[in-house]
C-alpha cells in the first residue's frame, strides 16, 4: 500500500505555469505506473499524463506539448509541470499509483484554477 500527497495547485492566469508534486509514502521504484488525472465539475475523471517505471510517458492529446510528467525515484515523488495553462485545464488534479496487480492508489487531489 502507498499513500500519495499532492501539492502545488493554485490559481493562475491563462498562459501561466504551475508544477504539481506527488509525494509517496514509500519507494515508487517498483510501482508500475504513476500518473496524473483530473476531474472538472460535472465531468468524469480523465487521464492527463502517466509515466512507467521505465520512464515511458503518455499524455492526453489536450496537454501534449504543454505538460511534462517526471518522476524522481530517490525522492519518491512524481511531478507534473504545466505550462501555457488554459481555462479548460481548471480541475482537481489527482495523483495515481498503479502496482503490478493493477491496484490503484489515489491522492486527495489538488485544485488548479486557470482564469482567462
């Protein structure tokens, strides 16, 4: 089991940047996939970016070229660098960890608000 704590959310104007962090309670070295998801009001939770233990990444089309996911195994932390933010990026962002048994762990979420 692993506990995840997100930080770094906030309010920013369109075109601005934020960096989200997700700190895990134990080593993430062996965790298969870690990722960021978001949920806007009235919408389903969607995948934003994922990174495997081998460092492979995958992004939602809506954020390609603007967001970058990375992981620091030594710090048990995953990051999401968000640049050129748009109002439609406004959502609660959740950190996810998926182990080899496909069990999902979630953080409590952090709010990102982008104003036009």
